[in-house]
């Protein structure tokens, strides 16, 4: 196994990403552009090859300040097959460690995109990587299923809330150009500050949304009750997969179950766009039980990753 760091045009990277059965926003071009502008991180795009054949890809962020070297690989690498053999992960661990060996003033942070297991944890630890002690879990919806099946697989409470939301006659508006991005992020920031939850900064999200919509890789959905906006979400598309990035709501939005309606409308929009997987974003059962329960209510499957290793 070896890396191919040859620079490629954006169109070629888009084509490669569409070959990945399940990608994630942390490996997307919009996220890389935002990380470059906001965090001053340089993204290096690479292919993973075995015997000359491409089997995977990765977007790796770096910061170099003299002898200081930061290497971040979050939710990577991405594989071109649905169920890659564990031997590939083993080879990648060795290749990653060989390419970026542990040394003074080099900080490596890696969140492997691989189903968590005792075997995987032992492999990483035996290769010299150390866990930060936290796992990562997200919820994924299979959008190859029909809308009736997806609706039937929702938890009863979630589906009932959707039904009640649909009775409110909300107006749903879609922004694919970014014309409303400023207002959307102002509402998001006000919601975040009032509730005191952790979330990406407005500056970072501004760059991510601008990049995504310029590449036709996302959309903002608004829910209106009459003439007043009461909730909104931003969905980022990357290859065959999309991610629910951020959202906000008001008291009226909660009363009208606007988020249930918005996510259902997002699912329909994504199916029309030939997206096959919908990543609902990370869940934290211990610190954000309400949000975790809400996301699980959609009926997707949980994906547990090993967490960050250094």
C-alpha cells in the first residue's frame, strides 16, 4: 500500500468522491476550504493504492510552523468498497505511521473511519497510537429505501411529531445559492448563544456554506409559519452521502415540530439528487441526550467509530 499525492483538479476529486459508498463531511472539499480560511490548515488530498490500483482516498489537514507539524486526519480514509478487509486498515496504520512517524513537535490526530471494535482498538494501540479516551458515534439513514419504508422505520414518537408538524401548513423554502446564508447563520448564532451549546463558529460555517453552495454541494432549508421563519437547517452533500451540519429553531419551531418536517423534506430533496446515505451528525448520549434521542428517532443505524487516536 502507498500514497499518491499527485495534485488533481476539483472535478476529478468530485468524481472520485462519488465512488465512495459512504463518505463524510470532514473529508469534503467545503470543509477543507473552511479549515484553510478559518484554521489556516492546508489540505493534502491523496489516493491510497495497492499494486497500482486505487482502493481509497483521504483529505488530510496540516499546519507547519518551522519544526512544529500538526497532522489531522478526521474520519478517514475513505474506501472505494462497502466492506474493506481489515487487512487494508492494518496496512494503512503502518503506512500512516511510516509517512508521519512520531517525533518531537509533531502532533498527529486521527479519527479512523472504521467500525469500532476491540480488534481495531488493539491494532491501533499495538502500532503505537494512543486513544484520547472518547469514542465517536453518528446515525446514518439508508436513502436507497423508499419514502414509505423510511417513514415506517421511524420511531413512533418521531413519526407522530412529523404528522403533527405537517398539519401546521408550514411553508418550506430551499436556498441553493447562499442568498439567505447570512440570515440563516445569524439565527443559528442567536440560538447557539441562548442555549449555550457547543457548535462551529459562524465564521467557519460561513466559509463552509459558501464553498458548498458554489460547488452545488448543499442547501439551506427554511420553515416559515405564516411570514415568520421559525427554523432552518443546512445540509452538506459530498459524493453519494450528505450530512446534516447545523440547524436552529425557535419556540414556535419547537411547537410546530418544524425540525421533523425540515429533515423529512431534506430526505426527499436528497433522494431526488441521487444521494444514497444521510449522515445525521455526531451524537453524544451522555452530554446531549435530547439531541441524540431526536436523531435516533429517524430510524437510522448507529455507526460507532474508535474515536481520536494520536
